[in-house]
C-alpha cells in the first residue's frame, strides 16, 4: 500500500546527526503523483517505460535534496553492483538516465575514477536550472520498502526465507508504522523553517516526510535489528533540536536507558556493573562511551585502535586525519588499556563483534516498549536506546521501559 503525500509541504517525514560531508544514497522508493508535471523540461527521449521511470527517479532524488541543503546523491556506476542488488532497475537505465540528464544541463555529475580505491561512488545533484524549472516541485509518492531487512558484511541486502518469526516482526512493525503515520509530528526550532519537507541546519538536514521504520539485521537475525528510518533519529540532541519535536501539537520529552549496552553485557556475563561504565580519570565521558562501544563492535584490537584514534582526532579537530596521527594512536592505546582494566570482568567479550548481538537485544527491548505503549494508546518515537513521547506520557514511558528491560534482558 502506498503512502501519498507532498514531501515538499511543510506539514508533512544515526541518535546522531547526519554527517554533513556524507552524500545521500540514491533511493528507489519514490515516484511522481503527476508524471506529466515533468513534461515541460523537454527531457531526453527514452526507448522504454523503464527508462522513463529511471529518469523520474533521478529527478526526484535530485529535487528532494535541492529543497534541503542540495547535497550530492551517490550512485553506483558498477554493473556488478546492480546485478548483486537484484533490483528491477539495472546499470544501463540508471546510469543512462544520469548521463542524459547531465548532457541536457539539468544535473551536475561527478564520476568516480574507475577501479579507484578511494572508497566512494559517483554522485550527482540538481543544477540551478532544474531547481528553477521545478519550483514548486510536483508532489511525489513514497513506495514503502521492505520492513525486515537482512544485510551482509558489505551492507548489501541478503535474501532470506520468511518464517513465522520474520512474519511476526513484520506485522508488529506494520502496526507501529500505522501509529506513527496517524500522529501529528512537527519540528519547531526558532528561526528555522522547512523548505518543502526539508528542514536544514548548518551541518545537517532532515526530511520530515520520512516516518516509516524498518528493522535492519546484519548477517543473521541474531545481530542488529534496530528500528531505523524516522526523521527524528537524525535530529541533534546536543543542539536541542530533538527537544523541539512536537507530537499532536504538544511538547515532548525524551527518556533513555542509561548505559544500556554495558548493563546488558555485564548481565550476559553474570556480573554486576556497580560504577559508571563511561567514567575514567582524565578522559571526557563522551569519548569513553564511544571507545567502549568501539571495543564491543571491533573485529580485533588493531581495528579498535584505529577507530578510537580517529575519534580522538575528531575531538581534537583533526577530522579523519586523526586516524593517521601517531599521537592519536598512542592515546588510543592508553585509553584501550584503561577500559580493559576498568571492565576486566567482561573484557574477554571485547573485539569479537558482540556489539551487534547486544543491538539485537536492545532492539527487542525497544520493540517491546513501542508495542506496549501502543496498547495503551501512546505513540513513541524510538531512537535506539531512547524514546520520545508527549510530556503527559512520561511516567507511563518510564514504567514500560523498566518492565521491558526486565522482560527482555
């Protein structure tokens, strides 16, 4: 079933803000409500209906970002990528659409060097001429994606057999999404207005048209599974943007599980955590928290050290260059030793990717919370280990969160 809306209308859809330097991935989940609105562009002639649909997809992706911060849209120019994705749109129609629209002056297009090791895809974005020609932009329709997703080590989709368990998760998520769609949501930051459905800040933007959640698992259904996709998950907590969210016109409050993964890890190992897991002398707590979670997800100590060195470099303002700085690596090694000593009762669990298994547990806890609240007529916005509700429902949320932790962990 399709959800119809105008994504540019102000009344309509990472726990972290979006990386301002990250390109937006190409999305296949949009189509025009009125395709004829594009006719005046004098689009390049195409040989098939599928090619025309590809043109439409490219234009929609470009215009969605043009009404925000006009970020680049990343896309692949590798035939193997399209073959592995097993999608109806192949290499020729997507790449052909981008190239022809670029040749006609509607897009900027940067093609990544073939066979390069830079780790980035090609990218495009709308030119001013396209933005002017499609203002106001035609309304579009979102085609809901797969609710339960399984990904491989490279974050590419994996086919899986539908079972009673996956169907149960799908039904539950459908119910959760229906509640979200029926709830009035808005973002009310003083001095900031939406352009269409895009709300843009200095270093990131959110698309208020995105409400539907999906659960994304990694390698198997015992890892990952967090609820992802809602625009509120990209709102900055540090800048108080999350606290500016309103539900049904009323103010909201956010409650989180303090030290959720350390508590789950200690409980799994039959140990008791009787201190703040993220507090170490001479270190910022946020850095210790990030480093601890890196230890849970890293494949080995070398990977952990590099990732923590990068985090230290970012904190020092070195950006991604911090990963190459020997002083950052030395500090990372010292921090790892301190965390190993502080968490000696569970240190044997570091460096084996247990973080994804803990994510499965915290996602099951979140699912329990969302469904339990919905049974009480309350809709919550999940942000992994925290939840946003209308302020009058704060106490009920606390009680349900406590009950869910005991029931699932």
